[in-house]
C-alpha cells in the first residue's frame, strides 16, 4: 500500500531564503506526483505535476523533481516571500484515474 | 471560469440528521471524487466516480453514500451523521491527470 511522507512537518524561514520541501513514497510504481498548496480555510491549488517519465517540472520560482528509483520528490522554492506561507502537500497517483495518496503536508511560514 | 463548487461551505448539525453536501464541476470531467481531511491523518479518499452511474469506494467509505446521475454533479450523502464524521471535506474532478479541488466544506457533527 502506497504511503507518502513529508519532511519537515513545519518550516519557518526568513524572507528571501531558498528552501527545499521533501516528499517520499514507498511504491515507486506511480503514474504521477503532484504538489499542491493549501491556504488556511481554502481548497487545494495544484502547483506542479510530474509525470512518471519526467524528472522535473518548473513554474516560476518553483521547481519540483522526481526520483522514482529512490521514492523521492522535492519542491524547491527560490527567493521565498511571505505570500508563500501555506501548507504544501505532495500526492502520488497510482494510475491514470487512480486515487491520490497524500502526505500530511509541510506547513511553511516565511517571515518578512 | 473552470471550477469545482461545493455547498454548503460550513455546516453544523446533530447526530443522526441526514445531510447532503453538493459538488458541481463545469469542466465536463468524467472523474470526480470526495476526500476528507483530518488533523494528523491528512487527506483520504471517500468515494470516487469514473463516469455517470459509475461509483466506487475509496479508502474510508463507511457512513457515506454518493450518487452520480449527471456528469457535473457528485453529491456526498451522510444518512446518519456521527461525531467522527466531523471533518473538512473536499470534492475533486479530473479529466485524466490534473485534479481540480473544490474550496472545501467544514462539517461539524454534534
């Protein structure tokens, strides 16, 4: 059964720092891996999706990498801003219409 | 605007009083699903639907029902809510890869 773990559970950094959020999964037979952002009291916003055949995806200051063989994905946030403060969730999908298995998230706080 | 909508956004009810949380999407997606989010447990899938009249259980289906009579709607039904169903509920839809989530429904069962 797929399990997804995110480390750290919480992270506080000063504005401007580059940071890395980690996600690991136990079953390497994934279809894709998604990173989401969740703001308090709000829904999930998809940030990046990496297909199983891809190694990384980039969107603005965000870069996500995927290493299926080691069961790891990282989300790199460059030049962090207070507006980046949110909970970041990674989710592994097992098939084209499969269930998303979520990690418990990393709560990020970026201090001005 | 492409979106998934849920109603109500907030609901406080009492044990045993039947309720329905509606979910609607305007993207003509075939796949829809429901998740619940609980502190320390993360998001877990309740039910999903691959298309109209096709539904299946997720990881935590006990105490819930769903129906999919139309492509755009996927209501979540709690026939006899209990306090352990107090949670934040999300509906999602997908055309195949990218999943779009609704804003969430915070349910409290007293």
